[in-house]
């Protein structure tokens, strides 16, 4: 069976699509724009990807003919079929690990072995086979030097890296082009992609910011790959949070949804976050426009796939990896906050929170006409907000109770993207570091119950006709 493949990737709502090329032609065009150093790695990567795809097809029972590779493919910026998961180039060691892991999974399937014990057995075998390696032999030297080639919007890249500096202990240094030092070559390639972790000790490595990639969050996403960070949906625990519908995924791209324990060391105990800028969109790799990823909590359906900027836990992960030795650990922050590596002894608080230990909601300005702290009781209370304003509320229930919110009516017309910090976000999780579901457009009769005794919400109206009418009570 032949398909006219169309990859609808992370930000499928964007109008730009790289169109009408065969898989082989895309691979050739991708290689042409790489540096000479990167081409050597890419050549090994493409061979490994072919083997990895073959193993994955056997795992999923998929038959792919050679004719499929001759079909013309339309791809979006982070859907380059030459890449691992659409935007990553693997080193020989990383590819070897994934191939070995896929072989062990196939062996388990053929032996009818299933369950968590099998996964543990696979990881143990990988360790014994010395395939269980760190993402890179090399470490980044700070400041990380970078240069931007013609064709890339320099301001977007500079601002994205400056934002990383403002949020973490990492530093970057812009430079004239170089070829004898470790660093980043930012260039206009075929889409958005990067290597995973530092791959050279004394040469620059490529980060492609091609057509459709010049967004703050996308630049940060690709740089985070260079820092060694994987996609959120490839975390080992992702099946607790996402339902993957492989029936809507391109047959030869199903390996992109394989989980890997190689990402396990990258979580640092940080919870799964649907709002992460490393989390792909609900239609990633879809060939028919239908959903490929569905959050277990469907309130997050319009939250996943945001590409605006790093969220709190994205920053926390970088700081956990690179900045954990900056402070002595004296601050015991609450609500998922942590000691600020740029200002030891103080807490870096999740959005909507402030205070010495992150225990207080951000204080509202008079325009909000309501205090930030609201008490939920057995009696239903109402809250109405409208117009242009930014307001935060912490709704707290008595001990033994939980707050329940009902969005009777929400109208946020004109909000093209449902990013956190736009329209309405409700943090119902006990851990307030986790991004809450975001609501845009028109919302009606939506009920959300807190996991703990308090819920945080933020209303951001950007037009006079924006409106929120809600009620709350303790249950």
C-alpha cells in the first residue's frame, strides 16, 4: 500500500512545510549543508537509522517496501525523516546503544516476554554489554562559544541563548566563525535539528535553525539537545502520561515513538511535564491529520507541543544537570521550587508563586479587583474576570478537602496558540512546578479538581472581550 506521506509535526498549525522530496533526496540535501566534521558523524548516523528502523518495523509488525522511500514526502521543520525523532543526529555510540536495546526488545517479543521485569532485564544486559553509556564522552567548556551563519535570524538565536543564561548557570559567548574550538555552529539547514550532547572536544558542532525554526522555544529546544537533553515523550515513564496511537503514525516513522532507557539518566527526579518545550505535538508524525499522542489527562490536549519558551521544569532540569554544585543546598523550597544557582540561599519559584520558600501566590494588582488568596468552602463561590489584565489566584480548601473549580464560561478569542502564560492556566497538581492545563478560545462547563488542598490559576486577558466566569468550592 502506498501513501502520500505528510508529516504533521510539533507545530502543525504553522503554515510552513518543507515539501515534495523523496526520503533519499532530503537526506542528500541535509548532508550538503552540514560541516565537514558533522558529515562524518551524519554518514554513520544514517546507516544506523536504517538498521534501527528495520528493527523497529519488526517490533511493530510493519512491512515497508523500498518503494516507500521513493514516495515524495512533505515535512514540517522538526520532521526531517533523516533524523532520530525528527530532529536529532546520533553519534555512533548513541546509535549503538539504541540498536542493541532494540535487538533485546525484539528478542523479548519473540520469546513472548512482557512486563516491567523484562525492561529491567534489558537495562541490566545493556550495562553488562557496556552499551549503557553516558550521552557523550565530552563535557561542555563554558562559556559555550557559538557563531551564526548567514540566513539565520541572529536576534532570535541571541535572545534565546540569553534567556538560558538568565535562568541557569550556563554561559554562552558569541564569536566569529571558528573551526578549532568546541562550540556551536548555528546555520540554516533542512529544518531544525541538533546533535545530543557535546560530540567534539575541540571542534564546533552543528545546530540547524532552518525555515520555520526561528522561534524562541525551538532554538532553545535544539540547544537543549546539544546540552544532552532528550524529548519529553521518550522518557521511560511516558506511558503513564501519554497514549500513543501508532495507527496514525507513518509506518516507517514508528520507531520515533519507541521509548528508550537512554533518557532515564536525564530526568533527575523531575516529574513529567506536558508543558515542556521538549514535548512534541499531539499530531507528530501523523500521516492522516489524526492524533498520534493523547494525554492521559485530556485537559492537556491543547497544552502539549508548545514552542514559546522553556517552562519551569525545563530550566530546573538544566540546572540539575549543570548547576547542582553551585550552592550548598541550604534553602528548603516548597511547591517544587529549588535553590537558585544564580543567587544561593534564595528559592527559584514556579510560575504564579513567590515568597522566601515559594509558599505564596504572586500578589495581584488592583486591576484584578480580588485578592490572590481565596478560600474554598462547602458553599459555591464565584469569580469573574474580564478584559486586559494578568491575575493569579491560589484557591485553598480546608484540611481534608480539595478545591474544585468549574469554568462556567471562558472566552479567549484571538489566542492562536495555547501557550502557558496566555489566556488561562490552572495548576491542579500537588507539585506546582508542573505546567497546568492551558485553555484558549471558548471554554464551557469544564470541571477541574485539585490533587491537594490548593489550586493555582492564572488569567491573562490580552483583549477587551476576553472573559472568565468560574465558580469554586471545597469537596
